[in-house]
């Protein structure tokens, strides 16, 4: 009798209790609630970090764009006088076809026209788009049809003219790099959006990007070249 009682007590002390269905559902609900709070904040922080990296990449590329345009100015023939603005905005071909330059203006850095800029950068230091880990000069970071692109982190050269004074004063032309965001255009889902209120045409939106250069807005004289 005493042996049976001891066995019963021994078994009762170690019998598994487990979770009831209600307790299990409550735990799941709590986990879901915590994830709903944490994940959006984590995603926002991750996205913000990536765009901070894109801005840093754009700052580096801006420096190399200036080096490239300076090299183009220095390499032109003595009978031409193209400016930094011309090389950034215009297609330039000399009469004997020994000199040719394609514009960077209104193009993503993944466009072939940025090949000259890319060649100035060490392969180990090539900036990469943190959203796809590809070189900013890779064709995957170009979009020949959509401005702004639906692909985030694409860097784009745009410009505006600041008028100063009157009586023929053309003022200055400013060049900026802006980049695409993660959200589609709410008015047209075939288009992407610019990050952080940037814009490819409005001065206020352009100024939110990364300054590349400012040049006197001397009119381009196409009569000096054959396009």
C-alpha cells in the first residue's frame, strides 16, 4: 500500500502540465504584436541606413564627375572652347571625329555615358548601390525608360539655372545628383519616386540632392561641332 502511494506521488510530481490551447494562442498573439511593433521600425532604420549610404556614394561620384569634366575641358582642341557645362549637358563631336563626348545630364550613373567617370575610380573603390549590391555604374543601375525609376537607389544627374541680375546675365547653372526612393508614384504606379522630396526639375527638390558643380550658364554653340 505504501509502495503504491509512493509511486503515485512520484508520478504526480513529474507529470507534464503543458500549455492549453488558449495559452498557446495568447503567446502567439503577443509575439505577433511585438513583431508588428519592431519590424516596421527595423525596416525603416535599415532603409534610412541604405539611403545614407547612397548619399555617400553620390558624394564620391560627384567628385569624380568634376575630375572627368575637367579632363574633357583640358583634352579639347585649341580651336574649341567648350566648358564644364557643355560636357555635362551636350553631345560634343569635333569635325574630324577625333574627339567625342556624350552628356551625363538627365542620365543615371548606370548609363554607358558614365564609363569615363567609372574609369577614374579604382576597381576596389567602385561605389555600389546598397539596394542591389551592384556597382553604381553597372547597367542594372540604369533605366532608359522610366524617370524616376521604380528601382531604388539609382543616382541621376540633373540641373537647374539660377538667374542672376538682368541685361543678359545668364546666371549660374547648378548640377546635382539625386536618387530614386522605394515607393511608387501614388499618381502613376508605373513610375517610381525620388527620395526625400528630391525632384529632377524643380529647384527646391534638386537642391535636396548632392551638389556636383556650378558653372556660368554660357549658351552652348552647336555651330562649333557636328552632332
